[in-house]
C-alpha cells in the first residue's frame, strides 16, 4: 500500500511512528517472521551514529529492488525514506547512486564491515571474554587475513572483470568451497584450485571482450572482497583462534554474526576517526 505513491512512501514513516523508513537488502522468512541481518546491521549503525533518528528497517530482498525503490522515490519527491545498499563493486564501476538518502556499506557488504581488520580482534574478545589479551591473538588474526588477501587477490580481480562483462566468476551461493577447513578450529586455508576452476569456467564458451587495467587493487582487500566469501573465512579465523586460546563452547555462526554487528556498533562510537567510522559518519550525516 505504502509503495504505490510518493504520498504513501512519505506516510509510511508516520504510520510506523518513526522519522525514517530504511529499506535494506536481505530478509529470510522463518515461520512467518521476516529476519534480516542487514536490518540488524543498519539499525546498529544508525543507533551508534544517529541516535537522534527513530528508524524502522524494512527488508526488501535483492539490491535491484532497492535501487528501483530509491530511483522511484527520487523522481517522485517522496520524503522520510532511506535506502541502504551493499557497496559491491559499484564505486569501481561508477554505479553508485548519488543521493543523500542512499547510503552504502564501507566494504563490499555488511559482512566485510563487521569483520573488518580494524575491529575483528575486539570482536574476538567480545565473544571470548574470558581470554586475556595477547600478542598471539593479534598475530594469528593478522597472518590469516593477510594470507586470505594474498591467496584470493587474483581471483577477486577476475571476479571484478567478470562483473564488467556480465559473467559471474566467484560462487556467492557456495563460498565454503574456496576455504579448506579440517574441522572446527582448524586453520583455514584458501583452495586456489577452486578459484582457478571457476575462472576457467567463466572464460569458456563464447568469446568475450578483453579486460585489463582494472581499478581493483590488492590494497582494497578485504574491504572489497566478496562479502560471503570473506565472512566464511573470517568465521573460521575466529574459530581457529578460539580453539588455540580458549575452552569456551564452539562459536555458532548466527550468534557470531549478531555479536559482530553489536561489536561494530561499539567500535564506531569508540573509534570515530577510523576509516570505517569516518565513512559512516559522512554517509549518515545528511540523512
């Protein structure tokens, strides 16, 4: 009802008794209840940096749907709305929607942000609060993330080139196939052979345009790594560190993601001058 006209869009916030309605990606239906980690993420970001705004997050599915909502609202002059999007490779392809009411994640997706190298160590101590801080934890996390960057860099470059010509390279639905783990707590390793196989598959078939000189650089990882792949790897990094230094029960994926979102909320408040902190302050200020 609310999405059929600009007046409906403007009145939705009034009906919900909020200042802004935030349309977000995601949403899974569980016994009639729509759940969305994207919604939880954006609620946390706004609570950290715009506590003056009363907001309601509404999951709307895929990114294309959200872009259409944003473009329709921009044309119609609707008020009191925000569309929150994953960045993906949009900054590199010139596809960012430039409007004060359209906000983007700092990294490729919210997963990249909650597991960003700046904040992941603090997350570990939040989920393993009985562990004493040590240089060993810092070093293991750093080494493994550096290894992820080194081992997956060329595959991400290929994935970016594939995006330019409409060919998907990395498998978003089965990111676990790129990570070798010998059970919970084992050291995660990148399976480069799986990257090479998917790059070869993307190159097969009809001739394609030649790609070179892409703007994606190694320094942009893991910020612009494929979010589901990086999150899967990060989960096993934290599981590995936990097994090395703690006897607490095994981490559960959904619980860890929820804790990661809340940990990032605290990080944004405590470290406003961090790169991710400055990004979100600039994004949310005009909202």
